[in-house]
C-alpha cells in the first residue's frame, strides 16, 4: 500500500472513531435526560374511603383540556403521557353522588389546581364525594367522668325546621334513624345541675352542627357535660336562737325541686347540688312541735344566687308550738 493510501485509511479510521464517540455521547445524553412525559393519578372516594366509580375527570392546562377519564370501580384513574407543566384536574360526580358544598356551601371541592407535573413523585389527586341516600344520626351524652346521662332531651333539626325529639337511654344514647340526605344539627337540653351558665345566651342548651347524612352513614354527635354546682348552708333555730334538728328543707327553681336535706343535731343542713349562677329558693318544713310564719323571708327564702367557691348561708326561724 502506498503512503498516501495508508494516510487515507488512517484518516478514515479516525473519522469513524470520532463518529462512534459522538454517537455514544448522544446516547448517554438521551438515556440520562429526564422524561418529558409523566403521569397524574386521581383518586375519588366517599368520606369513609370507599371508591367512587364513574366520576368524570378532565385534565387541563390553562383553559385547554389535555385529557379525559372516568374512575374505575375502585375510584382510581391515571392520566398517562402527560407533558411536563402546570395542570389542574376537574372532577364531576356521577349520578347519585354530590359535592359537599351542595349541603354546606363554601369553596368548590371539584377542582384541584396548580399541579406541577415535573417528575413521577406527584402524589394522587384526591376528591371526596357524598352519596345521596338515607343515614342515621347517633347522639351520646356523658358527664365529665364518662358516665352516660339518660333521659336527656335531644332534638334533630335542619336550617329550616325542627324535627324529631327523643330522650337518651340508660347508655346516654339516642339514634335518629333513616334520615334523608342532608345537613343536620342536634340540640340537647342540659339537665340540672349540668346547666352551663358560663356560656352567654346558652344557659340551657348545647348544639352540634353540621352533621352530614348520606347513604348508609352513621355520623355522631357527642356531648360531654360538666356538672356545675355550688353550696347553700341553711340554719334552723327557734325564737331563742337554739338549733332545731329534724327540719326538712328543699331548694328549688321555678320549674323543679333540686334537693331535699334535713337539719342535723346542730340545726344545720347543706345543699351541694345547686346549679351555678342560677336563681333558686329554699323552703322549710318544720318538725313536730314547731311552726313557721308563712311567707317570704320566713317559710321560704328566694332570689338566692350562689357564687363559685362561696358557701351561701341562710337562716330559718321557727316557733315552738303551744
């Protein structure tokens, strides 16, 4: 081979090496370059986590739809080959389902925006729908120790009307069965001495709302009542100031007798269950051998308002029978 031929062959081999190296470099860049397409997973469920099938989905960017889908029986759908960028997903409830804002108002829950599709670490987009149908409302009333309170009046209501009124059973429970789809509230009438006079304009009642009723639901409202009671100590004496034992006295409100106590050997008795900051009265029934002058300030003392951490003292004066 002539010298010129050998040089030409060497130049060709060099060119081939350069081309091969360029191809390897290009392949390496292609292999390591992040994908320009990713996925967007969508999950549609009820409040209890049950999947919602048949929800219609729209993937969009700006005002332009980029894809459509429908959730499967498990409530899932995945948009594939989504170009990287900023997206939103719109979800439409299927027949028999509704958005929570149809009951409660508030911001729209059928759209999720500003999804940055840049890699495969984007978590599932989640929507929650309500299923139209009847359900139950369970009410439990307990005292501060966790003991159930039976006989407490509970009423179910909507924003436009009062509904059923029931009493809690021995377990402190009442159930409003098979109520239609909607938003409800429950109000209970606090029994004496669980009246909470520390809450302005709410001396007798406690409320819970909103309570959502949907198909098969069993939402609950739980009330824990703090007993609030103060003390009144009464003294029973005769005309000479001597103690009178065995006198029966009771403390009362305008609607109920709260507590009955008999005076002891020293002529005193103590009421311990007087509701906080409420007006009460005390009435005396003399023992055998004694009488009491009728009327206010003698046989009964009203307008009493015990204060927290203060024992209120009152005195009844009796006369010995002739």
